[in-house]
């Protein structure tokens, strides 16, 4: 599995992405209490918008929302080179 996103602890100790020494989410209930549409919104336009797709994918699999990967991890389409 890919490396999880790890926020800087000095910025916000209440960050919902913080993990413990065993790499488990500290605020797991924050994510589990959300509906699927809310998770999509948070990961696309909210606090997860700046996270790379591979880390988003790892996070979604960890919280049992792997079925949302296609909605959240949108591929960037590059124009053909000339």
C-alpha cells in the first residue's frame, strides 16, 4: 500500500489525517461518521484537495471507502506533444 499523507504536527494537532506510531488514524471516527458524498467533497474541494492521488487512494482504502477512488482521484489529461 502507498505511503499515507502525514501532516505537520506543529500546524494543527487536530488534523484528521494524523496517524499514531502504528500508522492508524487518530481521528478515525471523523472519517467513518461522514457519508460518501461528504467524503468526496472533503477530499476534492476541502482539506484533502492538496494531497497527491496516491496518498488519497491509500487513505480511502484505509477508511473503507476504496469505492470512491474514481470520483476523488481524477486523472490529469495532458495534451499530446507536438
